[in-house]
C-alpha cells in the first residue's frame, strides 16, 4: 500500500503515468452503482411512504422500500413474481447489528450542513439522521482520521513541514506519495494509491467511479467482513465543483447504499461519514511570504535570528502554518493580514489567539478544565457563553470550566469547540508542531503557487476553525450522539454495533519491497488493502435462511 518510499519511487512515477493514461481513455468509468436514480412509483400508506424501483430495467417494479413516520426507510421487499407488487417485507431494524457486516465509508471533505440539507430533502433515508463531527484544528484529513481511528499522531499538519531539529523544510510530494503522514491508513481495507489523489482534482468523476467500482468488488469478495473504506476522490469533486460536486457524490453513495442493502437482503449496516468540512466558496490566495517581508520579516527556509520566519506552502488550504523563534510577534503580524481570521501560538503555559478586529485572548488548561482569559477584546466570541456557564455554576473561582461543559456550550458555535481544538493544535496533535497557526476566512486560502497554477478552478477548500469545518456521520446501525469530536467516533460506533471499531485485525505481515520494474495495476483495481488480515464479523445465517425477518 505504501507507494513512493525507498526503491518504490520509480514505481510510483510509472503508476501515476499508467493511471493517468488509463483514466484519460475512460477505462475507469465502469458503472459501479446500478441502483436506479429514482423510483418509478410512490404510494403513501398506513405504514408510511412506499417507493417502488425497477432495478433490472424491465419496466416493472421489483424492489420496494417503506419509510416510518420519521421518514427513515425501515422495510424493504422484493417482487420476484413480476406482478409489480412486493412479495414480503424485511424489517431492517429487526436485524441486529450483531448479525450484520458493518461497512464504514469515509468521504473526503463534506460539511455537516450539506449532509443535513440532503437528509431534510429526503435523501440518505436508509440512515439515521446525521450527527455533527468536529474535527481537530487544522481541519485536515490526516489529523482528523488519526483521531477517528485512534492512530498515533501524524508527523505534521501536511506532508511538507518545518523540522526544528534539522532547521529545514522536510517532506513534500514524495512523502505524500509514501503516505508516511497517514498514520491511520493501516486500519483501512480500502484506500486508492496516493497517486490517484492528484488525478482526482483533474478528473474527479472518473476517479470517483473507479473507487466505487473497487469498493463494490471488495465487498463482493466476502460478504461477512467488516470493511472501512476511504474515498479520496470526493476531495476532487468538492474542490472542482463545490457544493454541487458534494451533492452528486452523496446521491451516488446513497444509491450504492440502497444497492448493498437490496443485494444483502438487509444483512448490512452502513455508516457514512467524512473527515472534515469545506468552505463552499472560491477564494483568493494570500501571499504570506511577500506580505511578511513587507512587515520586516526575513522569510527563508531556516531560522537563524528572531526576525526569521518560515512559511509552509503546500496544499491550497484555509489554514496556514509557520516556524519562527518569535511566535508571539509573528502571530500578531499574521493576524493583521487581510484574509486571516485568527492567528495562534503557544506562549508559556498558554495558547494565545488573536484577531485584528476582535482582540487577543489566552487559553489555559488545568487537568481537564479550560479557562478563556480575554486580554484585549474577545477573538473567539465567547463572552456570552462565559456568562451562560457562570450563570449555570459551571465556572470555578478561577474561571475554569470542565472540558465537557465547554464542549457542550460551544459545539455549534461560530468556532466549534475552540478551546480544545486550539490547545491540541499546540500540544501533541502532530509530532512537528508549528510555531504559529492561522485560520483564514472563507474568501482566502494559502498554498504553493505551483498548485494554484495546476488547480486554477478550485471552488472550495478546508482547514480553518469555522463552523463549516464541522463534518457529519450517519449510520444504519443506530442513532449516534448529536455532536461528536473526531476522536469520539470509534466509541460511538462500538456502542452502535456492539463490537470493536476499527475492526480487530491480525498482526500485519512484513511487506516486501516491490521491484523497480514491477508492473503497475490497472486503475479499476486501484484500491489496495491496508496490509492487515481482518477477522470475520460475527457469523450469521446465509441470506437464503433469513426467514425470521420476513413478514
């Protein structure tokens, strides 16, 4: 699975060229989702709305779904005799998660607001309503999914970062291709080779279709295995088409879920989620290097004096990271740049956050309690919440409150869960902690100039502290808590399914280095397993024997 490391670098280059050529020729466009885009009939009955589908294309309904009073699809039925009427019903809620395989599909970059809107419109109704998931800050795939899977902290916010020990920039494209920063990837059953990531920004629909075909093939291999799959192509759909691309991806995955439930006769529980949200707006690049130089900073690739600054420019993001020997001074100057919403740094035992318009404050922690101390103004807009906590008796004599109380009070704030997210950003979220981190507004982004040239049509991106960074999770296994941190997802899924998540796996076998002249796989087989053999899910009777749920 790990491409681009050591002797595999030539293989990665060959693989990229082969995949690019194959996708250009259309070989990745095999239809993975066969379920109809719309029902052929709808009927409101005493039990709820029933929809009829023609799944074999013969012009007659042969599959039926029925919703409960809340609008969730709770019964399915087939019509095998050709009369266009259901022959029997399967109660989906009567099938315990313990009897089903659990498939978790992780999309890249869908804000909670989009999933909520589509659910309200009647989509994704096999699932319980979506819950909010608050990712860490910066809101990045690697940091978020490391939390979701309970993996070790990532090496850095991105694959390119400043290493204080060697006083230089480290990493870049080869480190990205090797997936070294993806500490979470070994808990997956499916993740396309990393060379597909860049291609997905050019031809997102083709890569998306190829990934879905790979996922379906994986699920067909063994219908008892629990599976965790990550689809990178939705990042390209988001960035290229904005909310329109997100909605197309969700509609397609919704049809895939319908198809899987139909094919398994209900013996499957699917969880759908994303890693982080998105801005839903096209922005303008901030030239931090030029602007900081105008403010008297010596911007270079290493640090030798107090006015030196290193600007990490890699992905096109609404967050920015910096290295310096003078973090407080740099954070103050960064906060004054147009397009910067917040800038933060660590100072002694506190995290300092500042905004050019809203002032400066300190975040302090004692055990599992946080204090927000305004120094000038209120950069995180927490004054009303502090008054609320005080009125409820949740602030102690020193104005500290429990982390759980802060979380409950700020989960749907302009800056969701800001104290814990900012604190963790400077205390162990990644191994190579930046000295200054900025959260940008929706109208601006930063990143390497070459990537602006390569991806000029970017309609949306991610990384910031705002409420749009919040993403979603929804499951067929049961309702989940209304709001979760990324690091609470595993526990919520264990409670819903009654078994460990991520799925327990046997010890990984040592990977053999691929020879330099190895032939690359074709794009429709782009997905690769994570190098671990998974134990089967709890056994259940074959589908043909599941007469106990037929009514």
